């Protein structure tokens, strides 16, 4: 069970932790530029990640989401829904080509590979991975997250152990940088709103991939907490090294290079993987929005989005972050208000649905357990619970059966060990 929480959590982190955060460019502009006050913004950002990580993934699970429309059309007025839907489509595409630009900048800074080629490699990978099934995709999204966490902690440890700093001088240098926001708290809210715009579509789909609402809630909250820790360590490293990295496109990579060239190479590939995670998540979610369950149509749309995004990526990574991200963050605040309102309004129904699904799983487990008797009364109860679910009765029955069979398979494998 714990493994399932962390599978969702790591996939959620993979959706949110993309080019800007793992490269350090976002954090330089949104938090480091405020000097010592930046740590307050990081704390606010961590709290928002935990709260809304839980809400977003749980809503996706509750409505069995295949795209953001499955949730938004249920929780808000049709006009507001159309506004948010259009916003997510446009912003998802914008952030997608920012990610592709980041891929090019990353490989160019470390290996002097032309930016256009690095962006092209990332674009092609997005198309290739889209042909995998969703379970494999979820694994891909989470695979590099533990690596980046360890590497950022290592960079932070190297930065601080055995070193002393002139904090007043560092603060003055940091505050001399341009910031897109008026104050650090609003900067944190704007940045999380941007993260929500980036990740909400795929986070809904992640939630829709599990049946147990409790797993979705805990997975989203754990993922949010992990993001908070990553941001805190990354901010600490960037702030201490601000004098040498303030003009770099990929500032974290400059710090990694100062540690060890081999370490920098590994960090470069890790950043590239995380850029890919976010780029793929955005592109896949956009394609699902228009294609639904039609896999052929999905791939055609996805290839079209990838091609257009590659062309737009030539505007440049650092410039795109400074110009596009604040605007998208302002727009994302509306999305946060809608999601929070929906959670408060539907909280009792979500709790009721959580109990229904848990009971259905317990009853269905009897049917596939040779040591338990599955009676006519159990069959009747299972049918009654399915009809009481917010989902279509046939759909929830099928999904519960799949959960029970998977659960039984895991138990059998453990017994063999």
C-alpha cells in the first residue's frame, strides 16, 4: 500500500518538477531575487503544494478523470469552465515549448550541443514514449525524481559543509537581480499557480488512474511535501552561490560543474529527464483533452503539438521563463480558487465515495479468495454499492475487480517469496 502512495507521489513530483525548478532558473527569479526573504516564499510554496497536491489528485480520482474536462465540467459554472479549459490548453502548450527550450539550453550549456538539436531530441522522446501504456508512463514520470532529490541534497551539502558566507553581501547581490513579482509571498502564490497550471491536467489523470481515493489523497500530499523539500534545498544552494550563477541560464548546472565535471554530466542528464517528464505530461494531457480514448487520434494530435512546440521553443529558455511564467501564474490563481471551492463543497461526497469504494473492494475480495465465501448477500451488496457510486455502475465494478485481482496477485507473489 505504501508503495502505491509513493508511486503516485513520485509521478506527481515528476509532473511538477521540470526545467525551471531542477535547473534553478524559476527559483532564481521567484525567490532568490528577494534575498533572505526568499525562504519565507519557499515555506509558503511548500504548504500550497501539500494542500493542493492532495486536492487535485483526489478530485481526479473521485471523478475517474481522463482529462481536466472530466473534473472541471463537474465542479464549476459552464462559462468559467470554458475559460479555465481554454487557459489550460493555451498555458499547457506555452509551458510545453518552454520545457523544450530548456532541454536545448541544458545540453548546450554542458556539452555545447546546438540548442535546436537538444530541443529536437526531447521532442522526439515525447512522441516515442506516448506509445507506451499508462502504467509504464507513470513509472517513467517517477523514475528520475529520487535521483534529482539526492543530487540536489548533495549539491546543498557540498555548498554549506566547510564553507562560510558573507550573508549581507549575498543578500545585496540577490536583491540586485530582477524579479517578476512585487513581494515574496505573492511570488510564492503566483509560482504555485503556475505549477498548478502546469500539472493539473496530468495530476487529474494520475488521480483517475487509481480507484482508492485514500491513496490519491496521500499520494498527492506526499508528492507536494517532496516538492517543498526539493525547492528548499535548491533555494539554499542557489542563494549561497548567487554571485557566480546569477547570469546563467541553468544555474544549478554551474554549481554542479564546480563540484565535479562527471557529477555535472550526470546532473545534466537528470535535468534533461525531468524536463522531458514535464514536457511529456503537458503534451500527453493536451492530446488526451481532444482525443479522449481514441489512441490513433491521440498520437496524431500529440505529434502536431510536438511539432508546433519545437518551432516556438526557439525564443529561448531564460527569456521565456521571465516573460510567460508570471502571466500564466496570474491566470492560474482562478484555477486554485475553483479547485479549493470544489473541494470544500464536495468534501462530504468525496468521503462517502471513499467508503463506498473501500467496501466494494472488501466485498469483491471475497469472490477471489478461496478461504472466504462469496454469498448471494455479498453479490447484492456489491451491486447496491456500485449503483450508489458517483461513477457509472459498470465502470466502477470493472475497476474494483481489477484492483482486487492486482491485490491478490501481489499477495501471491509475497507468499512465494
